[in-house]
């Protein structure tokens, strides 16, 4: 196929997104500029209230990143320093980093075929090791884990559950959103996320007023009042510009964008069923489809990436190296079992484009390319 005839399909299209949100974003920038207040002001307060109402969480605390959100949530939930924390090996390394930065030790447990923490294996690990004091599950790819099962783990084993919802904005299971099964949750506002800022950011979600107050203290140098530092805190504040754009230009469009992601995912799932690119689907509930992962079953994943790229399709890998194999994690945690499922998915997963700006012709082009590659 001649290079000039290719229809290029990006994994994310921020230029096209800007054209959609431009007027509302510029209005928000103008509003913040006129206010003369740039950090922790009315825009952040309003965004926190509006996101909490949309999510169904009593409290939302805006911070500088998803990593910070998880670290702050762990610290505010009172997990004792040095405690062991059960988590997944198949995730962005930020999940492991948050545990380590909070002064805790990760214990990696295998996943199931949906990519999420295998809750049966987690149950067995908690039963075998009473020193584990917390669980940090990840709703990977946007696929929601079973919130009732997470609550049961917490109740039966006396552990703190802190959910990583970086990819699950808009996901739900049994009529419940992710993020409300444990003491707190962290989500990310990184630009690629379903609700992404024009830069970095994150949010702590919780039902606890005490945790919310502690989180607001920790994000601002550990201050309870001006120049009254009661904790060793962070500089982790979402600024007014980001908050203004999020609440005016991005959050109002989120329901429509989630609907579009689900339309694309449904087309991919139907078209690729039984092919050598096996969709990795949720184990239950309704995914937010932050990513559309497929497992390459009959070829070299690197070769598939190259051949799809040759056909104009930008494809990603999430996540090709499990967390305990990262050099930074050596001697900082422990592994339960052989992580066979996690390692298999890490080795064979590729992610197809699923951003809500995709047009139908681009989805057709992705599927045509997949059929050619799988032929």
C-alpha cells in the first residue's frame, strides 16, 4: 500500500480533542486569569464537588498526579509503616511506586484472564500470610473488579483496601462505580485517561471525612493551617487552570466520550472474536474501556505491532514487564506464586486505538488492518 494512501489511526488524538473543547477551555482559562487566584482556590473546590457528585463519592481531593493520589490514600488510611501490601504485578509501575513511597512493601499476586487481580488467589494469600495489612487492586484497562468481593476481603481479613482507579473512570459493576469498596481510592487525570487534564493531575476519592481532611493536609505540605505543619506532607496540588478546564470543558463531555468508547469496544469485540487477536474482556460489570487490550495468540506481538504500524495503526503495549521484574523493585517486595497469567498477558498483550475522537472510518481501518495481520 503506498505510504500516501494510508489512513493513520492514532492511539490518542489530542489535537482533535482540542478542537472539540477549545472554546470551553479558553473560557475557563479566561475565568481563572480574571480571578487572580491560581492555586487551591474556587476552581479546585468546584471541580472536587462536581467530580464527587458525578462519581457518587462523598469526597474528592484533587492532587498533582495519580501516583500521589495512591500514596496519600495509603498514608491517610493508617496502614502502618513497613506493612506488607498485596497488589497486582500487571499494571503501570506507579501502583508499586505508591506503595513503596508510602513506606510499605509490595506483595505481588497473580491476575485472572481479565488482567485484574485474581481475588481467589488474593483470598488464599491473605489467609496464608496474616502480616499483609492492605490490598491495592487495580481496575486494569477500565475493567471493574467485584466490589462486593473486595469488601468481603477487607471484612474477613481486617485489611485496608485502597483501589487504583486510574483507568476505571466510568466503570461499574452490580450498579456500583469503582473506588467505593475500600477506605479510599486514587485516580489519575493524566491526559490519556478517560477524564484527562491538559497535563498531570490526580484525585483521592473516599467516603471518610477524616481521610478527606488528612488528604487535604498532606497535599499542601502537611499544613492544617497556614504555616502550621502537622505532618510530613507533599507539594501535590492541582492548580486552578487544570481544575477550571476539567470542570468546564472535559467533565461535561465525559458521559458522551464513555459512550463512544463502549461503541468502539463493542465493534472490536464482535469483529475479533475467534481471531488470533483475542480481546481481553472484563470479568463482569461494565468496563470504561480506557484501553482495548487483545492477547496475541498465534504470532509474535512485536511483529503484530510492526505490521499494524505499517498499515497506519498506532498500537501500544500495556504492560510488557511485570512490576517485580523492574530494576527499581528489586529486593523491595515479594511474589506469591509464579505469576503465570500476568507474565503471559504481559508478554502477549497489545492495545488497539479506542480514543473517543475516533471516527467510524478509522475504526474500520483498524479492523481491516487486524484482519490482514491475522490472515
